[in-house]
C-alpha cells in the first residue's frame, strides 16, 4: 500500500515539475471581441449603470450621444473618466461609446470609468494587471444609506426640545 502511494506521489511530483517547466508564461484570457470589432462591458457606481463599447480609433469618447466634454462639463469628472486609459497608456488608441442611466453625474462618471476598465481588459487581457493594480476593476460598493423611521434622514434626528 505504501509503495503504491509513494510511486503515485512521485509521479505527481514529476507531473507538476513538467508543468512548471513548460508553462513559465502566465495564462492569458482570450479577448472578447464581437463581430463589429468592439468589446462590451458594464460599469456600476452608486445607482448609476454604464454600458461601454470599446473599439480601436482616434480616442473619441461619446457619452449618451454627446461628446465627453459636453456631457461631463466639470474637469474632475473628465479626469475620473480618463484615469484607466492613462494608466494603461492607451489614451488616443480607442474610441469609446457609452450609455449611462441613473444616479448623478459623479456616480455616472465612476460607472463609466469602471465600464471602460472592464471593456479594456476584455479587449486586451494583458492590461488586467495594470488596471487591477490601479483599483479600476473593483466596483465601489458604497451607496447612499436609507432613511430610518423616526428620523429626519438616515442618521440625523429631529431637533430636541426640552420644553
């Protein structure tokens, strides 16, 4: 019994060593590209949901049928949007088209950023490490706390009156 176990363990060790020798490079996922040559992903933040399509191009970003500078007028929101592209070094290489619903402008910008990051990893799986390290692939779980009964807002009470 122990001889059979020892031989199978040796065989297992040899098989593992052979697998390590042949597979030094990490296994990359296959790109997910549709028939039109684009990659699709969904991004979320707060109550906003963004549907994002990425395709090779001149760096044009369109949000809900408008130019990015027109839809997100504040420079901070545009900066949030471009963070994954700058981190990956692909700023003017992809055209991005997205539709966003729900939430406010800040949540929508975060949702588009999340969607762009995911779509980039689907188009170019080698970028996953860079985007993961930057924290762009993680969905921000923070949402607005609900209002409680007997209170004015989620935590704020009514003004206390002694008399």
